[in-house]
């Protein structure tokens, strides 16, 4: 019976740690999502640059 208050305090302490863990996981998710979206944007920009270079090369050949 004397252990019940201690167990309650221990459980309260653990739930506080769980909240901090959830916050850290949310931050990690946010950074991962930002990284992935930037990677997609870079990939799209590289594709666009390649398309523009190809278009300019075709235009240069046509001008000769």
C-alpha cells in the first residue's frame, strides 16, 4: 500500500517524458518533411534546367 503513491509519481514522471518524446518526434517529422520537399523542388528545378538547355541547344542549331 505504501508503494502506490510512489508508483503514481513514477507514472506521472514517465508520462511527462512521453510528452517530450512526442514533441521531439514531431520536430523530427517536420524537419524530415521539409528536407524531402526541398529535395523534390531541387529535382524539379534540375529537370526544368535540363529542358531549357535542350531547348536552347535546339534553337542554336536552328539558327546556324
